[in-house]
């Protein structure tokens, strides 16, 4: 079963940028992958999704125009470039399969936007 390891989070000021990475334990070239986030006290929501070939994307309205999802199938890695970060982007970010995420989630990576 595929497992994911997320990294790249940190503390950033509003307007700043971060690039998150999601490394899979097995090849993912034939799988759609999504980035999700969960803020304290809130449910986990998908923020971006990328198709197997990397030519189709889907973004939550709240991140459109600011976040970009991409993938490198040769490295079993999916990225999330986050620009113009806002306080509301503070959350733990995870990656998982789409459209049906695995029951088991990685540890996630914390993104904190604070001045």
C-alpha cells in the first residue's frame, strides 16, 4: 500500500511562499493525487488535485491563483507551490490519493502564516 511523506512546511509571514513536497513509497504515475489541509477545529479539505499525467488540475476556490500543484512521476513526488500566503492558510497539509483517499494518512507538514 502506498504511503506518503509530506515536508516543506514552516512559519512564514503573510504574502510569503512555501513549496511543499509529497513523496510516495511506490510509483504513483497512474494515480491522481490531492493535497489536503486541516486547520485546528476544522475538517480536512482538499485544496488541490492533479491528474496522472499532470495535465489536469483542480483547486479549491480559496487557493485559486495562489497555489500550484505539480508532479514528478520519476521521483514519485507531488509538489504544492504556495504563494501569497494568508493567515487562513495556516493548517497541517497532507497528500493522499484522489478521488478516494486512503484511510491511512501521513504525518502531514505544518504551515503557519503569522506576522
